[in-house]
C-alpha cells in the first residue's frame, strides 16, 4: 500500500479556501497526481483541503471521500506564544517541560484511534508500530491512496505512523502547501508492514509549472 499525504494548496484562512496561488498549485498537483496510479481519494472536511482535492477528483474521475478525523488540529501551544503546538519555537519544543501538555492528549488519542480504525478498513491492523494484514480483507495490498489534509495534522499523523515523538516531527519538519509526502507500507515479512516515508514535502508539480513555492505557515525568515 502507498499513501500520498498532501497538504492543501496555499490557503486564505479567513474563508477556509485557496488563494489564487493555491488554485494554481492545486491544478498543477492534479496534473502530477493524474500520472500516478491512484485508486482512491480522501479529504479532510475543511474547505481548503476539499477545494484542493476537487482538482484531482476532476482530473482522475475519482470522488473524494471525507474523513472527519483528518481535519486540521486545534492544539494550542504551552510556551506562552500565540502559535499552535506544531508552530512553537523549536528551541522551546525540544525542552522537556514543553514536550507534553495534558491538553493535547484528547486530540492525539483521537488521531491514533481513528487512524488505526481506518487502516483496519483497509485491511491492516496495528500491532505496536507494525501493521498486520487481516486475512479477511478484500482491499488489494497494492492499493494507492491520496489524502488531502493539513500541515499540523500531517506531521502529527506521521508521528503516530512512524512511532517518532511528536515534538521531533513538529520542531524538525515542515510540509509546504500542496506538497506530497509518500508513505510506503514496507513489507519485509509475510503479512506484516511498517510505514516508511520515501519522500517528504515534495513539490515536483510546483517546479514543473514554474511556480514559486509558497511560504505559507513558515513563521520566521523565508528568504
């Protein structure tokens, strides 16, 4: 199984939609994804993700199924700044006292539980950090999925899938708008697989279309 984790195009947050740049990104992304063997499309319920997915849906003829649990998170920081948890100053996020706020637990647990349930629908049951193939599943093992979602959610979900502490993902990585992160279910033993990122925040479509990558979401120097 292969999953393309896609952050929405450049957003206009007040209207939960795409900017003109974001629409160009989404159009170029659809052209790129149309060259891949995608079997199913999923999307966050939020407007900017659904709008991004709509371009690929039109290109491929695949309708996007909505996954409510992939909506962008609302997890506030605990260092006194006005940012979400994943946008905290990395210098603070690496300090032990800021790595685990009790207020984060419900959202993180929901992602873990909903993610595991979704994978069971796809024929894989989580056991520790390994996924075991369910014998009764009729979903093909080599299915390819595109999930249109968000930067904060994406990094947090990767933390769960890869069994890497969230503060390392939040403070050390960034998903650019319309970027594609490719997750392979790496099958080293029969009927077992481990999620493995084989590319992160890739923008081949942006460069091919001659667009300048957006800096939306980057909080400091961008030049």
